[in-house]
C-alpha cells in the first residue's frame, strides 16, 4: 500500500520536475487560444457594463495640423496576427499545416508592406526628389493624440525570437523563451493600459493628454539577454552530463553483455538470457529473461519489479507503442544512472543485459518520456 502511494507521488512530481516538453509545446497554441478567448470575453463584458461616455462642456474637436498625415484604420495587424498563429500551429503539427502557415504569414506581411507603400506614396509622392518645406512642430495640437516612439515592437520581436529559439532546442531555452515573450508583451500591455486610462480621463476633461515618451528598456533587454545566455549554458551542461552518463552506463554494461549468465539452480543465479545486451527479440512475450516489462500508452505496465542484487540479470522490454521510441534507464537513490538501455521504436522487444548492481531500491525511467517511471528492488 505504502509502495503504491509512493509510486503515485513520484509520478505526480515527475510531471513538474521532468516535464514532457513535447506535450508542453503542443499545448502552447491551446493556451494562447484560451487566453485570447478570455481577453475577448473580458473586453466585451467591460464594454457592455461601461457607463455612457461623459464629455466636458467644452469638447475640443481634433484637427490634424498641416504637414501631418493621419492614416485611417487598418486590418493589416489583425491579418499578421492570424498569419503568425497559423505559422505557430504549423510548427507544432508540421506537414501541410506548416506550409500553409508560412504562406499565410508571407501574404499578410506583403499586404502590410503594400499598405505602407501606399501611405508613403500619399505623403511624399512617387518622386521623392521634390524638396518639402521645413515644417517644425512643437507638439501635437490640443485634441490630437500622438503617442511617442516606443521600444515595445522591438522588444516583442525579441521575445518572439527567444520563443522560436526555445521551440527549436526545447528544455531550458524553451522556458527562457516563454519568460522573455511574457515579459515583453506585459510591458506592451502596460503602455496600452496607460493610453486607455488617458482616453477615459479625456471623456471628462475634454482633452487627451499625451503620455511621456518611453525610456530605453536597457535593464529589461539586458536581463532577457542574460536569461537566454544562462538557459543556453544550462542546456549545454544538461546535454554534456547526459552524454557522459550514457557513456559511463554503456562502459559499465559492456563487460557483462558478452558473458552468458549462469544457469538457474540451487545457487539462485539468474536464468539464461535471450541474447546480448539490447538484442532484438520477438514482441509479445517471446523473450525469456529474469524481468519482463511492457510499455503501452506511454506508460510502463509493470510499475515495480524485483531482481537479484549483486548479480547480473536480464530485462525483457516489450515496447507496444507503435512508432514511439522507448527505453529503460535505471537510477540509484541519488539519481545517478547505473544502466541505460538502447532506445527503439515499437512495436518491438529487446532483452537488456544489466550488470551486477548492489542490493537496494532503484528507480527506472524512459529517457524519451520522463513521466514513465517505476521502482525496482534488488535483494
């Protein structure tokens, strides 16, 4: 009873300590869609419950001064957001969706570029050699809202770059990319909230104040760069440690892989194995070994097993997940790897030759899917 409870606690904590990055990446579009729906519902609720607009007694009518061109509303940002969403969806699911997402993003950006060129031609004309009169403005006139220059688009692009970097390499870089994108978008949202409050204030005063120009976000940019560098170092360190642990486990298992196990008898020696370490065996229970473990539906069917301590033993591992890679890695109480079996796709089976390990409690996991865990007792 206590062993089952302990196993369930390990499985629960494994979801947070060693998450399945593939599942997390697959949930990113769903999380974005849920967030968008939540924000839209919140905005609609605010609009429905908002009181009638209150204007000052002396409402100032906006008037565009000479030499300033105020372009009208545009759907280009909305189209670009849809194209970006389709591209992210294609990065998750791949195939034809990725091609369609890339085409959609390119078309929306071309539409935005064409719109910008039309505005440019309207302001300056096709022939830019004509000299324009020097018009100097101290600032926007009363009633005209002209937000100053902002670093938020650049920071948002940097956050998207960090997120794409994490989607490619995963692990710590993915965590840093998500943090960078959230930090940059949160600052952009804060600026929008400030402008919205000024608009609400103008309903009473009749005059819209322009917020002060934003400062260079040097601290935020430096912090995000440092975060990505630290995540890169951690990612490379984890990769190097994993490679070293794999080499050590392979070297320790090599001497015992070629030595046949002693016949089972009164001495309690393990039964003969079906072949060398990692040798293929027919799936469905055709292999004979001391321990049999089956993987099905991204889980170990056998959550525990018992094997002799201080003696080599064999594990018949049956991967029943078609086209899905699995393996078995045994770790001691400190979390160090003491044996690592070959990774192979299902449906197939292999017999692992495990070297002699001291008696005690161990855990076994799948390298590809760390949520697949179990406990082993050697006695």
